[in-house]
């Protein structure tokens, strides 16, 4: 994942997926903590990323959970490297 470039996730339709709004809002907060966008709330720690759980949606569009989880692993690593444990 490149700095400043938001990850693009495959959207699901007939398979379970993470609720798009929940994922987007959380990633906005993570990227704000990393200094990639203006901060509007409390910082996110690597532990917060590890603990986050998103609601699953069925029969409507969501994000592919596997892709989101991979991106979150990278964000967790970046936050840890920058001292946001």
C-alpha cells in the first residue's frame, strides 16, 4: 500500500462482505493517525486495528473480508513502526 493511496477492495454481492461504510470510516481514522489525511477524531493504535470487527452484510454490496484483513494487517504494522502501539 502506497502512502496516501487508499486501498481498493473488491465488492461482494452474493457472498458475505464487510459493511462498506464501517470499513471506510475506520480506514479514514487510521490514515488520519498516520498523517495521510486530516485528523477528525482520536488516534488509532495498532491494538485498535487488531481488535476491530466489522459487521458482515449479505445480499448487498460489501468489501471482500480477506482483502480488508490484509490491508488492516499492513496498517497495524505501519502504526506499530510509528509508535502507535
